[in-house]
């Protein structure tokens, strides 16, 4: 019996590969594509991309069903793990099943409703600080600005710290990591992360420096007598119970 799929657009696989390999020539607007699909095909759409079956969910009810109500039936895609695994390891972003549940339970107190308002205040404060740095007539690199803004918000919200210096350097490190991850996600020819290409070497150096920054934040917190209730405090408590010499953040994102 032939399996039936929801209606959806027809995708040219050779053209999709060309767009991935030559984005400067074959420009593609993913947001416009997703909006067009939602308008034409409704709540659930399906299309083939070579051997892959891709589903686009466009209703809150369907998204809740996948992410909350029946999440045990859905695993993260292999290409997602391949793309981000060399950086985040087997952490919350790429794990499934029992490991994901343990990590999710560990992080859940950090995202209680009573804390979300505080994170919103932090986001507004950092956004206003960025806006105050703008000058009339100047040209800004918006990717770098948004990366630095995001880093500042995340570090303050989850680790209770401020990036006092080297903010632009840290943003560049994250851009190097994301560049390598995007290459693994989008490339038709997969080059393993251990192959010493220029992009892979740049990613390794960036990951090493980011881990050094996290170790510094951890050591500073260990010597801080002020009680905290953020993610780093939770990880430190778990780390002390295990009595392991590794950085708690590195231990959490198990390689």
C-alpha cells in the first residue's frame, strides 16, 4: 500500500544542492519560502529533498504535539547532530531519550516562569546598551552586533556574569563555530570535522578558546561567596557531588 503524505511544494534536488554550494549565485530566502508554504498548504506541509522527507508545521497545536505532548515519538534529526555535535557534544541540544530527560530536568529550574521576567529585563538592558553605541551615519556589521548582544544576554542570564572585555573577539569565535556548523548542515559533500581543513581548524581553535572562557567563569564563581540560583550554580552543585576535575559545563555537554 502506497504511503500518503501531506500536500506540499515540489523541490528540485539539483537546484537545492546548487543553492547550498553556491549561495552567492543562487540566493534563497528561507523565511519567504516558509511563509509561502504555510499560506498555500496550511498547517502541515511535506516535501522531498533527495532522500529526505521534510515536514513543515505551521500551527501551534501541531508544534506542541511534537515538542510537548508526544515528544518521545520524535528524535532529533541526524543532520542536526552532525552539524552541531562537534561543538555542543551530546548535550541538551542534540541528545534524545533518557539522557535528554535527565539534562532537561537539570536545567528546568533555570527556566521557571518567575525567572523569565528577569531574563526579559536583562535582554532589554543589553539591547538599549547596544543602541546607545550606534552613531549617525556609521555602517554596522549587524551579524556581529546581534551575536555580541546574544552572548551578553546568555552569559548574564545563565551564568550571572558580564563580558567586560574581548566581546568582539568572543563574537568572532562564535561566528567561526557557526560557520563550520552551517557547512556541515548544508554541504552536499560531507567533510568530517577531524579533517584539518581551514574551516575545521578555525572551529577547533574557537572551541578551545570558548571552553577556556567557560573555565574562567567557573573558577570565578567557585571563589564567589554570594549565593546564586542560575544555571552555573546548578551545574557547580552537580559537579561537586560527582567530584570530577572537569569543568562542569564541559561535563554537562558530554563529548
